[in-house]
C-alpha cells in the first residue's frame, strides 16, 4: 500500500457566476522514502493538488475523487481525525515562508506549537530541547529560537518552515515550491537538505515546482501537469533528459543544463499562455501552443497512456506500450 495515493482527483473553485476547474482527473502515488515531483507553469493546478492532500482548500471548493493517506481517505475524514493527521502524519512547507510564519511570534514558539497541539513532548524542558534539535538539524543555530521571522534571511526562514514540518515526525511532507524567491546557492542548500531528510528518515515527499531541472536532481519520479491534468509521468532523470510529451519537452528546454560540457543549447521559451480553465480549447488543451500539433490534436483529447512499465504520456505522437508491442 502506497503512503499517499491520489485517485482521479478533480477540483473546481467556486467563483462569481459559476465554478473554475483547476484539477481534472489527477492520479499520483508516493511511497515511503520516495520523492515525487509535480511540475508545471503557474495555474496548472499543482499547488491545488498539494492543498487537497491536507484539505487546505477554500470552503465551497468542489473536490471529487480520493486522497488516501496510509489507506485512509483524507477527503472524508471527520474534522477531529483530520486535525490529528495534520502535522503528525503529514505536514506541509508552504511556498512563501513569510506567509506561513506569524510575524509577531518567535520562531521557537511557532516550531513548538504543533508538538503542543499533538502532545508529543511531556515537559517544557523537553520541548525546548526538541526545538533546538530541529533548528540545528536544518542548519539554523539553536539560539535563533528567540528570533522573530523578520530577523532571519529568506533561506533561514525556509529552513524554519522545514523544521516546523518535521516537528511531529510525519510520514509525508508536502513541499510547495519551497525555494521560490531564494537565490541559487540557498536554493541548492534547501533542496539538498530536503533530499537528505528523506534519505535519513525514510519519509515520503511530494515536491511542487515549476523548474523541471530542479526536480530532476531531487526527485525519484516526476509528473508534469498542464491545464489541470498530468500529461507525462516517469523517472525524473529520464523525463528531464528524454521527455515524450511536447509540453514536457518545452518545460525541460526552458532551463539550461549547468556543468554539462556536452550541452550547448540555450534555454528556449514557450510561446503563448496557458489556456483559460473555464474555456479550454477543443481536443488537446496544449495544441494551440504545440509545435508538433496535427489536425487530430484539435479534436481528440488523448488521455494518459502507458508508454513503458515506468512511464506514461498523453500525446497522439506517443504510442502506447501495447501498440509498440503489436
């Protein structure tokens, strides 16, 4: 049984005059000790998927499908059970540290709060010791527990968010673009920290990012989303180096390969904009921007199909494994 199993998840936000579909039939799994990445442009639905795992979406949002955490459906849990699951079984590192941290509370108190809520420590001395241990583990001096968020650098604040996510020793960590707005060196340090934590603790991680090159270095598997749907999924290194879906190819080509003397390609942008989710084009939603489109692309919306035992893609140009075998 997978640690996290998302089955045919569809999500629509309630807006003035109707609903806005954000996620359309997404299925993903995360095993213990595995890092699974979700990549795509802004508005593709990746952060919405992350929010659904812990039911952090706005009231009134329509959610269809299931999100199984250790076999239990988070979407149907009573409130008391859900409250017990958050932080202890699964936790989240939010996209912006200053949005996730209370600016008028010391960071030590904020890291301690989940442990107090879930009663994981017996005494104040043990609590202070655990806070210090967590800060040191993520590379922040223990004395910083007395600091306020504005007194820390961007990288330190993000590390504090990771320490908070680890406070109750969860089995699953959701990291929603944890390196946004950080410089390249700090970004590399934070990603290395996340990767080492997974290796040392055996937790599962769902890592959200728009940068496919970053995911290829950290993740075991990656799912690429476009217009609310997964269009390609497979091992991270294979997908970055040999993407099958034209959108995944464009996403990989948008970032340079640093330190590879054999790579001389310059990053290439993708013309056009993602489609309006309330007015998706007919057929494949990517066809207005696709350099490889053919007439059938404007009519048929190809669903995700198995390409090999470990890869799948949703493109008319990518034959299914059964078609290759025949």
